[in-house]
C-alpha cells in the first residue's frame, strides 16, 4: 500500500469519527436550547422516553424517542438542557455534549493522513 492510499484511508476514518462532532457543531449553531424533563414510557415496542419542554412563545412540545445515546449523556435526574430545531420542534432533540476522546483521535488521524498524502 502506498503512502498516498494509506493517507486517504486515514482521512476517511477521521471523517467517520468526526462526522458526529461536525453535526453537533452545526446543530449548536443553528438550533435553540431549552430545558426539558425526561419521562420514561413503557410501550409495546419496548422502552421509550419523552422529552417535554416549552417553546419561547409558551407552546408545550413533547418529543418521543427510543434512542439511548442521548439519554446516556444526561448528568442525572431532573431537567436537562437540550437542543431542538426551531423550524420543527417536535421532530427531534439532542442533548449537547460528546466524547472529547473521539474528537482528539479523529483530529490525530486526519493530521496523520494529511501528512501521508502531502509527504
């Protein structure tokens, strides 16, 4: 395998690791913050959770989810800060935060890949 092809593979791996962080950065810039309560719901399809929050105009919003990734980032019981899309607030929410290790490894792989391509 040549240096250029290994550099390209390292850059592709870095992009895969950094994709989530780039999406989170985009959402932090474009989406709005709110304080939400998280409630557990038992459904026939399995466990689910519901994020309840209020928009700035006073409208209540409830977003159901069965995604455990966001719930794993919670600090503990009680209200949690979320990000929501102001154009479609009932569609999806995200709990901001993430792994600094994933970001560091992704940036390191990108730097190694670029040095292989350019060197």
